[in-house]
């Protein structure tokens, strides 16, 4: 099961929460879903080098729309005097307008700081992508990253997989490194997972990161 199911998916309702929260009427579900999809796609491209860990959406009716960005470098997104947030809000509204979607009366972008970036799979993945695109040796990146993450407080295991034309080789292959345990079948196991891609001159390299932070027994309400 763990080979075909996203580690996030079968923990929903147990130790994970949904990334989009909104109530909808019969005719609004399709519009809300399209808005979240197009905005997420745009923000992932726009903020690719800003170490964004996660993007969350929340709606309160049709008038209030809140987008939360989790990043370890919030200053890069906010800009001087909040100028970056203003420009980003304008671009998001243009995306909605371009796709013939309703623009909420109150559109708000909130930045959350990630206090422990070395235990966040999204930030770790961004660091690996940055290293690969700077043409650093992939084995050194894997080894250094795994050692740094495994030494972080609260982390009990880490696994990193890279696949593609590693080192510019003609034949694609997969390499991975693992430290500690990654219990993917334990539903109470807090496994943080992200996947991404590094765009290199000779091809694309796929990256997957798993970080295990122990078991969660307290019910999240």
C-alpha cells in the first residue's frame, strides 16, 4: 500500500488536516476548486526560490478568501514595507480574472514562519533543488542533507530519493539515502513528505523527501 498511496492521504482526519478549507453551495464547488488549483500552480512557480513549504487555502463564504504561505524566508516574500505581499495579491487577482473566476471582496495573503526548517520536508526539498541546480555533486548533497536533518531535534528518521540523469550520466537511475526509521504503514506516524523536480541543462531530476517525527497520539481538534 505504501508504494501507491501518498503518505499524506491516508493520515487525513487522523493526524493531518485538509489543505483547502471551505464550505460550498451546489454551484460553487467547481469554481472554488479551480481557483485553488490555478493559484497553487502560479504560487509554486512564482515563489520557487523563496523556500515555501506549504500553501493553504481557507474561505469564509464567498467574500473572504485567505491564502497562507509557510516559508523559512518570509522576508523574501513580504518585501520592504509589505510591498511584496501587495504585488503578489494583485497577481493572484489577475490569475482569477484571467480564468473567469470570481474575485472575493477580501483577499488576504498570510505568511507563516517555519521555525524548524531542517525538520520540514518542503524546505529540505527546496535546499536539495537549489544545490542540484548549482551543479553540486548529488552524493554530497544527499549525505550532508541527511546528516543535518537526522541531527535535528524531534526527527527520528529521514529518507531522500533522487532519480534521473544523475551527474549528467547518459542512463537515468535512482539513488537514495536513509537514516533512522520511516514507518509509512503506521497511521499515527507523523511522516512529512514532499516531492519536486530540479531543472538541469541535461534533464530533469526528481526528488522525494520523507521525514519521520515520531508518533502522534493526541487527537487534533
